[in-house]
């Protein structure tokens, strides 16, 4: 039964794909008790797997301000999650290729490390409230963090984040097929805004088969 099934499949393939060619050996005859043995070469080919990812095209964020239990104002970011879904039939490795400030808004922020703002001593997030109005419109530090690290395979190290001031590619991790996971956007920024302003950042993700 197995031999008949294989022959049937080969016949269907030949009928459906007439561009394939099959080489036939000359008739072989053998008179003896050991039978006849003839090799058949099977030539296979593959098609590249198409990577399919679902992710947002644009994400809006707003910088809000509230007070803590001591009455001091501090900034909090309001932003939807950035959800990435791997629709590919294989695991996909995701890198952040670039994450940086872009022109196109009322101002273009300068991305800096959260604890290294020119002209200031920054030891904690609260220290960003020291920034003047001019510097509040100049400096920012954005970063990405996981909503759920367990969704990822070989994610970036615990305690590490994707920062906007880093200019080299940064590894997020690998998403298995059919997995959807979210990233949250966090900000360090000044609070002395005299006006409502707009600003833009660009986030470029790179996807490769793991």
C-alpha cells in the first residue's frame, strides 16, 4: 500500500507541474537470485518563508503631571501599549534598529541618558523637575520595556531597556509563532512647559527568522 501511495503522489505532481522533468533509466534486466537494484535521485527545493508581523504604524503619547504624597509634581507618560504579533509560521527575532528623535513637531527633543542631562545633577526621576522651561523643551529620555517578559524567548537582559539615546541596534528578543506581546513606552522629561508642544520620535524594528 505504501508503494502505491507514493506512485500516486508522484503522478499528481507530474500532472500539476509540467515544468518538472523526470529522467528515466534505460530498461535493466537481471537474471539471478539477488534481484535488481537501481538508484533514484530525489531533487528537492524550498521557497523562502514569508515573515508576517502585525504592529502599529503610529503611537501617540502625552506627558502628564501629577503630585506625589509630598506634594511634588512629577511627570507620567500616557501612551497605549505597542503590541507586536508574530504571524509567521516560525519564531522571529526582533531588534530595534533605530529609536530616536525626529523633526516634524513643534520641537525636536535631544535624546539623553536618564541620569546625564547637560548642566544638571540627575540621581533620580524627581531631579528632572529641576529643568528650566527651555531645557524641558530640549531634553528627553524615552525607553521601551516589556509588559510581560514571559512572552519572549531570549529577551534582553532583566533590568535592561531600549533607550532612545542609544544609536546602535538593540535586541528585544524572539517571539514564537502566533505569539502577541506588548511593549510599554516610558519617559524621563522636564516639567516646565510654558505651552503645549508636539514632538516626534522614530522607532524602527527589524525582523529576522530566529
